[in-house]
């Protein structure tokens, strides 16, 4: 190896594949590499714990990499001037506790930058700039999806929830949309669990508890492997509706759980399917709901509104529903704007790289 101790720093807000390439090369060139994660405590940045986990996720298999978090209270990047530079450089040197033989940075940083001025005693290894920019990603993550490491993609994945009463086509539409946008989806967790007694009329209270927990865990897991968007069939509030409809004996505890799960859930778009297509009896669907579909659909909407959820109603034929849903998701992903978007340059002459 060329160097005993090296350092590579940035805010990694967010981490992109250009950073990853530099980190790998820097680790190859050092006996020890220290990654310095710059955290602006007064700036609007991605949670430092999230960024730390990204760095850990892409380096945990490399035995010679350590990660340090460096806080500063500059209000903006422009405010991060030489007063901060030298103070923070001294803090980094103190925490590393040994001579820093090499400082690594990108070619968008010149000799008047933080790296050259604050570490004159170190060798400076400059990696060619690869055109990737954290600021461009922040501006439009969907347009720069291929720049994101897999550990970062879940942070930006959009979540689209499909809701509605029985026999409104939401399960089929969920799968169709996932296929259309080449991503994955989350099935309704209650479908299998509700049939354990042969009929949902005899569900146990713990069945509802399991549905609530399993659905939440399934969404969390699926988000780790989605491509820009994740489609979700049903959520905790629909489960709460059925707890009421089916007279769950443990309704008080399960209602508290469903409210808590709903408070944790975050969706970028909720599509509510209207009951204006033919009712199809599929298994154990309720004839009571069949006979007054608008009433029970309205009860689910009331639950959504009482929990502060906004939603878009979709009705009409299956084709009309599909086309409307596709249009709304395209808008969410920025695909309805055919004009090219300019790429931000990102780098600056001082401070940590963005």
C-alpha cells in the first residue's frame, strides 16, 4: 500500500456512486482510511444517522475503513469559511491521532480548497470528477436514479398505496402498476390470515394483530428492493375498518396498534378505488358489503380523513382506472415532463464536498 493513513471526507448528502468509487480506491491505497462525515447541525441535510448507515453499508466488508462524524454549526455551505476549516481540521487530526499521509478529494477541488490549505503536510490524491453531483440528485432524485447506490435507493423510493372496498380491483391494479413501472409490490397481508378459520367471520383478535404487524414489515422489506416506486395493496386503516365490521373481540388494543402503525406510515400518493365496477364474488367476500358498497366505501374514506390522509379517487372502467393511475404515478416520478433537466454542478472551492 502506498500510504499508512488516509482521509476522505464529505457531507454525502446524499451518497452517490462517484463517492463509492472514490472510497474504494482510497481504501485500496491506504493501510487505514478514515471517512469523515460532515454534519451541518443547522443546515437542512439528510439525517446524519441515515448517511452514516449508508457509509457503513458500503464499507463494512472492508477491514481498514473507519467513519468519523464531524459536526459544525454553519448556517449554510457558503458560511463554512476558513474560520471553520482550520478548527475542524485540527479536530480531525486530534481524533485520528496519527499523521495523515494522504488526503483524497475530487478534481472539482482546487488548491485553494479546504483539503489543500488545511493539510499541507499530507499528500493530495485527486480523483477525476465523474460528473455525478449530490446537488443534482437532491434536485431530482428520480432523474438520477442510476447514480444512487442500492443502500441509498430506499430513502428516495416513492410509496403508492391503493385502497378501496371489496371487489374494486385494487389487488389486480397493484400488480399491474408494479409490472408497468418495473418494480415490486406488497400484497394485502390479511388475505391469507383471514382465511385461517375458513371464513373471516370467525377471525381471532390475534389475526388482526398479525395482519397489522406483518403488513408493516412487508412494506419495510419491499422498499429495500424497489425501483423508484413501491406499490402497496391496503394498509392499517383498511384493517381497522374490518376490525369494526367483523367485530374484533380485541378491538381496543388492535385499534391502538393500527393507529400507531398508521402514524408511522408515510405515503407519497394514495389511490382510492371507487366501487363502480361489478362486484365479483371471490372466495369469502361479504354479501353485506356487496349490497351497500357506497356506504362501506364511505366508511373507509371517513377513516382516512379522520387520520389526516389525503387521497385521490379513481373510478370508471378497469382501463380508465389503469390509465388514470399510470398518469398520477408518472407525475409523481416526474415522467410527465419531457423537457430535459439541467444538471447542477455541485462542487465548490471550500468546505466538504457535497
